[in-house]
């Protein structure tokens, strides 16, 4: 069972000893959740007015690109939208700097992805089974292949009402792969090129992307695994921040509202121990290169 590793940090600008950095890197690559229970992301001034579902449109979350400064998904306009963007930008920058200081081995190669603000309660939300994130899964996305990259995410619960972000956290990735991979067929010849030509995918879908998508779907579609698979329930309290490789650690979001989330992409080759990556786990199982 991937444990939750607790780090007693209360400052986003904290510095870390080499020993702590090594513990964090070994922990997160092994499949641990790195927990910072005393590290709240504090809203400034009148930013608390954004703690309402009215900040989003039909998309249910606001997305921000730190690289381009583009904000999408909000119902706000003008100065209100700019101030919301400023809040999300601060979180993106703080998350990036936290990763750089805690995991300096990654700094040269890690790439900032999308930042999300999720002010809508997830419990009770209607969705298809594939999009139902209350089911245990590892992250993989149909239109956004990662090829040889990892998905590292930083989360912070900014709920003002005392409500936790409740997760179920599953067992080791290799055990999950051994359970589901024997029943997953390989990709059809030429499908990667066709999907990209039709603009269904933003880039080439590798064999690894194919297997991860099928693994994601197989996990969500299996009621026995959802009910009886190895798992714990953990409450991420308001004011808590956490970090995890979501392509490796099975997780399900059971309830929660008002969350900030930062995605990073890390090449497998930049890991301290690439053999722990889902890519290399699946390559050992299939006895072939998947990129």
C-alpha cells in the first residue's frame, strides 16, 4: 500500500536538507503521496470571493496555463477574471517553486502543465463511468498523450467550510498492472497516426499511452476491484497540500470542493530511478519498447 509521507512544512519558500530531498524523491518515485498538512495556500485580500461555484461555467473547473497566461473555463469577465487569474498564477508559481526546492533533481527537465481551480463539489456529480473520478484509477487522457513523460501533481485544499478532500488511495502500480494487463490487447496497427491525423489526439499516441488508457478504463469498469481492491481512505483537510505521481498511484476523489491543482510533466529519463516508472513496469511486462 502506498503510504502517506508527512512533511512538517509551513512555508512555501522553505528550504530542505539534502536528507529531506532524498526522502521525498525516493518516496514519490516509490509511489507515496507526499503530504504537507501545515502548508495552506492562503487566499489574499478579496480573493475569498472566488470561493463559490459561480466562478466557473459548464466546464466545472477553471484552467490556467502558466506558460501562456491564458485562463479558460471561468464565467467571470474583466477585472474579476484578471484577479482570479492572479490567484491561480500565484498557486502555479508556488507549486513550481516547491517542486524545485524539494525535488531539485527534476528541476532541469520538469515542465509546467495546466493549473486547475475546482470550486464545484465532486460528490454526486453526474458523469459517464469513464469520467467518474470517484472510481479508483490512474491518470491517462484520451486526447493528450504523454509518450515518455510522468504526471506529477500538486494539490491544495482551500475549502473555507472545514470540508476535507476525501480520496481513496489504491495499491502498488505493478500489482494493478498484473491484474489488468493480461486482458488488454495492444494497439491496432496505424491507429496512432490515424488518431493524430483526425485531431482526436494532440500528438502521437504511443503504445504506452494506449496501455495506460486501457488500464484506466479497466480499473474504473471493474466493480470487484473498486469494492475489494487494496485501498485506504484518506481525508486531506483544509489547509493541506499534497504531491503525487497520479499516473502511478491509484486514486479516487470521493468528495470535496474548492481545490487548486498543478500538473507537471517529467521525462522518465529524469527520474532518479526510471525502473520504478509505469512506463518501464509495462515495458518489462510486455517485453517491448512502448514509446
